[in-house]
C-alpha cells in the first residue's frame, strides 16, 4: 500500500475550504467550541480526489476526523491534483495541516465555521515527517485579556494573512449602544472600515479597565497567523 503523503505548509493557512456551511455539524464535532466563543482548532485534514464526483470529476474533498467538511475550490482542486497526484497517481489521499475558526452560535444565529488549509503554492511532500497535529489542539477563540505590569494582553488568531493587514498592523476598538461587548480590530491593508476582529471583551470590564479613552493598542506577530495583542491604558 503506498505511503500517505503529508504536504508541508508554511504556517500561513492560506487556502480556505469551500462549502463549509453544508457541513456545520461535522465541523462542530471537531471544533467543540462553546456557543458564545469562536473556534480555534488546529488539526489534520485529508485531501481525497473524488474521481467519481457526479458534479466534477476533478473535485478534491476535504475530510477531518473521518468526516467531510468541504472541498477545494475548482481552481485549487486542479492545481493540487497537478502538483500532488500527478506525481504519483496511485498514492493515497494526502494529509495537510488545517485550522478551524469562527462558528459561534449566539443570539439565535449560527455563524459559519471557517476551515483553512496550510497549503503553499508549491507543496513539498514529506511522508517521513511526523504529523504536526495527530489529534486536534483546541484553543480559545475568544481569549481573555490578562494583566501584567499595568499592560493587558492576549494571544489572538489573525483572521487574515500578513499582507492583507494594515502595513503597521494598526488596531482600534469599536462598540455601539446595542452591543454588550467592546471589540478590537486590526485594520485591513487599505485601512478601510473596521478590518478584522481580533477580540471581544464585556463592555463593563472594558469601561472599568480603560474608561472612555481609547487605550494604546499594539499587535505583534508570534507566528504567521498568531499575534500578541497588547493594550495599555492611556
């Protein structure tokens, strides 16, 4: 039996799976996040060529923990078929690192999960390497701020890759009268709108800690998609 190839990534998790909304229950079974918290789970996904798919014989299904969670897009299915199985058509399905995020179920609304794969544009197959996530590693997608020496900080998931963020990774807080949280966002590359949500904190905690004045907010990369968010009362 051929050895199962393992595709080495670069930590950017730059390829989003499509069709996740059709597999919410299957993804939730892996994520196991609380309804009021976003998921943040590292795991291993299996890419399975679906030669008999009635809609697209070039399709590539994505499976996690034995359950289907979506597909590669038509474009990426063809790219990775050429890069992976064309080299060894008899090989078994390929493994790749994956991350599951989002997926809150709050206020009567179920938000979709996001499944992203650590697939670089030129994958290297390395069957001999140990799998990075043999079992899911679950982190809190809604991390709590912790105080040290007058500064508050939290390790956060970055919803976008570095080149999609503001060049200085500028951040801001935002809330409305109707929200019960104050959220912190990192601006997008264009600096338009709120950008990408990093963290939400209960409004009473925020006001008692930072008051009505915007704190000094900074974001530093720890990993390609993980940052250290720091807030200093002004």
